[in-house]
C-alpha cells in the first residue's frame, strides 16, 4: 500500500505561470525579474549567478548557473567557465561559514537521462553534506528532513556573503 506525503506548498510552484514575455526557463526568467530574495538568488556575477535550490537535497543546496541559456558545456566561453568555477569555490566557502558541512557533492547533470531536472539550461549543484544526513527517513520513507527553512538558509547565506 503506497504511503503519501502531502506537500501542498508545492502547488504554488507547479501552477506558477510564466511571467509576461517569459521564456519558460526559470534560469532565464527568474534573474530577469530582479526579485532576488523571492526567487532565492544569492549572488550575481557578470556571466553567472548563484541561487538556492527550491527543492533541496540538503539544507544549503545551491546552484551555480550561467546567464546564457544553453544545455551544452561547449557553448560556454572561457570567461563564463572561469566565473562558474570561481562561484563554485565561493559557494563552498559561504556554506562552510554558514552551516559547517563535513563535505560536499558538486556536479552537473548533462541531459534528462543524466538526471537534469532542467535539461535545457546547464547548471551546477553544490550540495553540503553531513554525517547522518541520509538517515532512516530517507532510507525507509524516501523523505528528506530539512531542519532549516529556505528563508532562514537564504538569510544566513546572505549574511556570510555580505561579510566576505
């Protein structure tokens, strides 16, 4: 008999219409709105930006995303690739300061079959890890427990970014 986990808060995300003139890609449309706190955008560079994952694997799960709308790593210029890597390094330091993780998973999923949730726009995931973060709830119930809200995570990281 299947178990159900009700998450009515997700309906707001599912039913959210594309903004007027939007592209349908959240990684293009959300930065264009200039509502960074609402859209969980933490930092903007010249060619890429950092945002919280709205559906995180663990607390502090960030994404580094080029502004250029492309699915291909080879489409990114050297300056874009450099800035993505610089932002990846910064996110690790910010997360260390804000949450003291014991390790990190950092990666990119190229293509839907590789697990990319948004396969048309390349992006990197930075997932902080702690011993025991894959506890019995994940193993038995397939459910993740997040001890810190997205709003609190955003606030803590913005404080660290402002002081760095």
